[in-house]
């Protein structure tokens, strides 16, 4: 058969592979790889955009983008030189004020920054503990504190102290050494599982508190999704009123947190929004029973249906840390309740704090699972460690067996009847507060209860008064209530101590509301408008938090607060440190002392000559610095004519007992010998023809 030949023009137009340079193949491969990477990048972000639009909708996506841009621009604005200095100044002032409240000051306050040379006697330790316990504080013993202290009575505390003493050295990491602790821990988990109607095969662990329980539940869900579905970009859907520990878990474990609104009037999580946010990366749904801010139980039944709707089902965690030993007993105490526990098939895990309404000492909580396989995902095991096979069920390795013993003793002592009785008292008091706000003539027109609380927390807001001013006014009467935000509100978490003074609480609320209403009337008469500017601490903090589009300022305040709690005590001794004479310092010597407090990031650097007894004079220090030193000396009680702390020369710092790397001096007081006043010393030096050391000399 014949065949037609390719025209010469085409034959010459097509490239001959033999004539293509090898470098062109490399370029071609690079182009293909680049295009593939671009395609995958485009595919990934297209998928993210589709999921975002599905979850938030067009308007929600635009709103989120606007908020994000606004927050970023405001953050850049706060970093501009002029604004930054003013912000830092005001933050410093606020933290300094906070330090004054939190850090004990004045005569009679002793600080122990290094180990004593010789150990104290039992009587000395006991006496000091008594002083610490008697320090001025909000009187939780009188029922003036919302939540915080979940007191089961003095007799229970005595029993807990006995249990603690018997197991003070116990550590459940060594079950063969402390078999009793292992037994008690297993029984605690079993009792709480039964309380929440766990099916056969249910499992659980004890933890150090509600935060650890929540962290472990999120870790288990993440590991499960990674192992079973290959999820590498995990997401969880959380009500915005759920405990902040879920946000902490997201930050710790790399889980994206979708916050869902809990709109008025129910303040319960919006179920349709939850449904839209579920996608292939979702590893966990969350509900509260009840939530901390408003005391509202989310619609756990609907969340359960959503969890079961997905093929293979999604884990659903119910945070019952606050409801703990109240919610399971509501019906038996005669109060209305809703489904929330393992009777709902979609619920896979529950966190319950035994140290709240279970009345166990702080440091006790439980995490419960529907099946033991879910618990396994939170375990950590290292089989190849040189120290042996290491395994732990939660974050901690060693744990205090004494706390497990006190928890077990509390549960056994109270029993079902005890918890039903306490539920009746606590929830009954909460109902009384709620009905007073809704019905009392002085309260109902200005305060509004948020949602329909079922348990121990009653939250209220106001459209006519500044609720933060109400909180500060209640503080002035000795009460410690919880200020909320988004929206501004206050809540009362009823405990057994509050039950005894609930009538006083309601009476003070009525008085405070009347006082604030009178202030508003005066403002209206003066033409200043209603809802006057907030002046108190709660008003200042939450007013700032709610008004700024970027939270960096509030973050700085919160970080300063944490620094104050943890590190301020050590550095306080440096700030309030008066330089005295020392034999190791030569006459006329100049010492430069840098005073720093971490919380406020404040630094005072001043040059001092050798100071004689009672001499604070220094021509190179400012008047404000001298005033600060005088104030510091007064606060430290250093005005005694015969003793003072001594600053050692820099070269000798390593020899100072208990010296800190940052230059922290020892707390020991040292006798000092009488010296001439520093001014006379300088005059003497000048008469002898010697030139006093100046700033340049000191720099050298």
C-alpha cells in the first residue's frame, strides 16, 4: 500500500529531538513543576475560600475581613512613635496601680527571697502561715465572693486535711508503691461516669482542673482525626461563650477555632451557624452545661444530632466543669433540667470539675469518655527512652496523690443525698436572685437577666445604667462579683457561703441600683446625658477592652497582671532598696544602680555617691528619683537609724549569698558603721585638691 509523505514545509517546521539542547529539558521540567506548585497553591486557597463562604456566608466573610483589616491597621497605629509612648505610659500607670493593690506594702511586711540560713522552727512557720492567712482580702468566708471558693463546710475540710496528711507523699505515677491512690482514682472516675449515665465501656481520667480536662479532650479529638481521617489542618466549632480553655487548646495544639455566636434572647449557641461551619477538617463540636459567663446550658440535643449526622460521627464534648455536681441532680432536687449527658448518643466526652460543686480541694477534675478508645488518643508513651518505657495519661507526669485522696474522701462523705441537698440550696438561692431581678420594682426596670439560667449562675445587664459602675459600687460594699463583656454584664455564681447571705446580696444590689439611678438623674439635670462615664476599675478595664478594635493594649495589661503575680515579689526588693555605706566601698566611690520591675517594664537608672546614714542626697539624681527612694525606704521600713540593706560592689556580686543573676540583692539586713554625711565627704575631697568623680569618670 502506498502512503503519503509529510510535506517538506512541515518536516522542517517540527523540531528534531536530537537537535534540542539538554538544557531545554531542564527548563521544561522547571516550568511544569512551577505550574504544578501554583496550581496546588491556587487549589488550596480556593478550597479555603469555599469553606469560608460556606461557613460564614458572603456578608459574614466580608465582616470578618473588615474586622481583621481594622484590627491590623489599629495595631500599626498603636506602634507609631508618639502613640506608642503614650500607650506605654498609660499601661505602666495602670499596672503600677495594680501592683499597689496586689503587692503587700508598708511596715510589718516581711519578704523572704532566699532560703533562711537556718531552718525555722515549727512555731515560726506556723506563726508566719497565720499572718499570711490573715492578710487583708475579700471575705469569701462571709459569702461575699462570686464563685472562686466552692466551700463544703468546715467539717469536710477537717476530713480532707486528714486524707491529705495520710497520702501527702503519694504519687500515682508509681501505682505499685501507692496502690491505695490507684484504687481511689479509679473509683472517682467510676462514680462520676455513673453520675453522667455513661454506657458500659465508658472510661475517664482525673486531671488537675477544668482547663487540663478541656485540653485533653481537644488533644484526643485532634489525634483521633489525624489517625483515622488524616486531618492535618484541624478545626473545632466552639460557642463564643465556651470556656477560654478551648481557645488555649487551639493555640497549644494548632487547632483552628471557629467561634459561634450565642445571640440574645436565649444566649445559647446558634445551631444553624454550627451546622454551616462543619467541614472535612472539623475534629470536634463543643457545648456547655452551663457556660461560665451567663450560666446558660447550650442545646446539647441539637449538637448531638449534628455530631451524628456526619459519616462516622464527630466527637462532641460537653463542658460540665461548672455544672459539675449540680446539673446531674437538678431533677432530683426539684428543678427543671434538659438532656446534656451520655444519654445523648452524640456526646462522646464530658469534663466535670470535682473541685467545684463536688467540694474537693482545688486541683481536682475529671474527663469522661463514652468509650475507652477515645481516652487512648490523649495518652503519651515513649517506648525508647533510655530511662525506661515512659507513659502518662495526661499532661502531668508526677501528680499529687494527696489531692486524689481528698477528692475521694469528699465524694464518699457527701454521697448522693449530700449533693442533692447542696443542689437544692445553691440553685434555690440562684432562683431567688433571678426572680428578684425580674420582679423587684427597683431592679426590673433597669436590670435584665440574660437568658434562662438553669443552674447556679445568674447574669444580668442593663440598658439604662453602666453595669461596670454597678460592679464597682458592689465592690465598695465588699462584694466580689464577676464583670463580663460582649455584651457588658455582671454575673453571680452562687456557692454555699453565698446561700447564707443571699438576702444581703439582693438588698445591696437594690441600694446600688438606686444610687446609680440618682447619679444618672443628676447628670441629666446638669445636661451631661445619661449613662455617665465609668470611673471604677472594672469600668476602666472592660470599657477599654470593649472599645478598642485591637486587643494589644488589654493584652499588655493582662500580661502585666500575670507578671505582677509571679515575678514582682522578687524584683520589688530591688526597687525598694536603699543604698547604705559599706566598708567595701572606698570613700567617694560612685555606684550606679539600675532599678527594674518586670510587670510595668519600668527602669530607673541613677548614679549615687557613697551614701552615709540617712543620706539620700545626690546631685546626679532627679528630684523624682529622690522622692521614689524616700518612698521606697518608707515602704520597706528602712528608716531605722542603725540598720539598712547594703549594696555590694559589682565586682563582689558573685560572692553575695542568694544573689540572683539580675543583680537581686540578698534580703539579709547588715549592721552599718556610722559615717560622715556624703556632702561633707565631697567637701573634704575638694579641700584636699582632689577632683570628685563625674559622669565621664564613672562611664570610664
